[in-house]
C-alpha cells in the first residue's frame, strides 16, 4: 500500500559514493539515503544502489545486487547488477515499490 502523506525530500549528493538503502543496525548498514523505517519503502534492499561521483560533476549508478532491481527513466528492464550506468541531469531512478530518485544539478 502506498503510504499517505508521503513528501518529497531533497538530498545533496556529497562525497565519492552515496549509498541508497535501508538502515540495519545488526548488519552495520547506514546508507546516506535511508528509505526504510516507519512509512519507508518495504521493497528497498539494505544496500539497494550506489551513486558514484564522476569527473565534471556527473554521477553514475550501480546496483550491487538488490533484490527488487533498479530501473532508470521508467524502462521495464532493471539495470544489470554490478554494472556502472552513467546518469544525466533529470534522470529518474526507480527503486523499491514506489520510490523515485530524480538527479538534478544544484
């Protein structure tokens, strides 16, 4: 069930790697973009995706083996696991059951 009252969040991407997933204290997983917790997306893996900084202020995306896959811009086929995919401004990354991450230059 899609949660009522969901609000967009804006996250500045900083550093060389930004992990997308859900926190797990027992596994020692603390993603920079945490999509779990109360009201969180139930189909997010602990380490669902990794955003990688590239020269020139660009980013690429890596799915390290998520259970439910990661797609870009609404394509039907998930990106292959362990394959780095370059991202463009305004690309939409779909993860989990309902989460969309939009890449925008700030």
